[in-house]
C-alpha cells in the first residue's frame, strides 16, 4: 500500500463527500478508491469513515487522523513548491477570488497585465460574492469589500467604495433633483433586490444616520440592470460607487445627495499567513495593490 496515496484518496473522499466524488476528482476507478481507504483502515486497525447511502461520515478516530494528515499533505506540497523553485522566482499557479461585478470590472484587467508581466505564473480567478474560506479552499488571495472580521488572515487595505444615489440628466430634467433623502418619497426609484425586498435606503453617519423607505417603480436583481435602468431615465438608483463609475464618468448618470452619504466600505487584499511567502504571491500583491488603489482613487474622484 502506498500510504501517501491512500491518505490523499481519503482526504479527497471526505472533501467530496463520497468515494465516487474522490474517484472523479482523482480520476481513478471507484474500486481503487474503496480499496485504498479500506487498506488504510486495515493498516491503522481502526474505522475511519462510516459509509452511508448518501455520504461519508468520519468516526472520532477518523476526524483526528484526517486533521493531522491535512497538515502533513500541506507540508509535503510546501516542500514540493520549494523544490520546484517557487521561492527563487515567481512561478506556479495562484488562486484568487473577488466579488463578481467588482472582480470583472477592476480585478480581472489587472490580472491580465500581471500575467503578461510574469509569464511563469498562472492565475485561477474565481469570481464569487460568497466569502470562501481561504485555507479550506486553498485560495492564495481574496479581494474583500466591507469590514473584515477578526481573524489570523493578513489584510492590506487598497481603498474604499460606497453606496451612491444617482439618476440620469433626462430624469432630473423631467422630475427635478431631490435635495434631501426624505424627498425620495416623491420620486421614481429603482430597487436593487431579488426575491426578498430591500426598500430601506440608509443615509448619513453617526447621529445623522437615517433610513428612508422608497417605493420603486422597478426592482431588479443585478447591479448592471439597475445602472442600465437609471441611464435609461427610469428613476433614481442606489448602487455601489464602482458599479456606476463608468456611467458617471460618461455623464450618463449624475450623483445625488452626496452630503448624506453613508460610511465608505473598505476594500482589502487578504491572504493566509505563511512562514515563507512564495515569490508568486509576493509579486502578485506588489503588482495588484498599487494598481487597484489607483483605480479606486479614480472612482472616488468621480463623486467629488
């Protein structure tokens, strides 16, 4: 029995939830997967998993064993990266996550330039609005918008974005410009919402904070559709500053009620701490951080 391969197979089965999932992810026959797990249990003299009709359940011994083996597998992978030269020159693959819209607009173009600058590095860019666990999902860098919870992760702030109120010049010419948040009750509004309603718009900070209930003429569940409707003159929209930035720069949308703006939301690059940071990761952070900061600065200037 190749113990290391058996351990890798067990971890793949646990991560995938079944022996079949391990068979697919490792691209080996299902009987091989089953035999490796059984051989490992026989070698240890204990049951590691309980096989049900739907999924695998770790025994108490299996939980302790797999937790320890994950560390061993990661240490082996780290040694392999060192031997392959990841700590001598930027090379290898990076997994990066970012929010869908923000990532598509502002992270992906910077990644394209990074790849042109570092031909020995490849990037797996995962655009998702979910805050994935970096360590569990083997993510090297994440772009996060909003206040970060306390954790052992390392964070580098690159700027901030905020919610903005805007409308097209045509709409304002037709209906006039609201001078206070309360005046929105007399205007057509565009709600950014899905199946759940979100019709309370917050304004101001501290003691000046207030929430205004709006009555939308249109509700849509993507920022792109909200911005498009506002540009078309349907009504007044509330979106993130980066989402409306291009339309504001082109004069298609006009920012409103700026002195009643709510608190900005910070943007960070975060990554897990490591005893020795691979050069591919250091190169990525050094390349992306100043460029993303410059983009966010430009966006903020458009609302001043």
